C-alpha cells in the first residue's frame, strides 16, 4: 500500500463511520417523531373564564375634596363665586351636550391640512362626531380646552353648595391608551 494513500483512506473510513453513526441517530429521532405523531391528541385546557368587574362610580365628587383643608376650600369657593362662574344659559347647546361624559368614548385624533386638531367622539348609538378646542361636551357645560393623542381635556361648570358653581377639570380618555 502506498503511504500517500493512507491518510486519504483513513479520512474516508472515518467519514463512513461518522455517517453510519449519524444515520442511526437520525433513524432514532425519526422513530421517536413517528411514535409521538401516532399518540392520541392531548386535550387542551379551556382558558379561564373572564370575570366581569362592575364600573365604579365615584359618588362623592360633589363633596369637599379630602386633599384640601377646609379653610382653603372656603376661600376657593368664595373666589369662584366672586368671579361669577356660571353656565351660559343663552348659549345654544351642542349635540354632544345631551350625553353624560361617561356615555361618550374618545376614539382618536384627526389633523386637518391646515393643522387644526379634531377629536373623534363616539356617541352611545355608535355614530362618531368630530369636535375641536372650544366645543362643548357632556351635560355640565364641559368646554374643550385641549386635545392630545390620548385624551380630551375640558373644563366643566358644576354646581357647588357653597359658591353656586365651580369650574372642574375633566378628561375623556381613550380606551386604548
């Protein structure tokens, strides 16, 4: 035998043995996969039932804020009354003022070619209206002061037992924020 052929013969025999070993492992893996495929399907557990959570309605919003001392509340109320905050009864009501804020859903923002920002608000019947800064929403004379991509900020005029009426900030937030 030629010595020059020896390394080539050795490499060839190593390759054949390696392939034979691999084919045995491949055969074992294929057999395992066949066994798994032939087993009956396992039942899938159903997802857990979703619990319905009732909406929380804060009923003390018309009462004094617990975060302000009574002395500051009385000064704040007197100042508001002197400034004459009250709803404009001569103003023609806008269509979205016949709904409570909780009935309206903020759906998004559209910007006109002139740069005017409009908010899209869904009514309870499913129809959508567009509003801009300065328009009114809700039953408490809520005037829109800012429209952001995630919410509409407005100032409502609500009755107050001490001062007649006060301005109260409110927001209509997007449900997908």
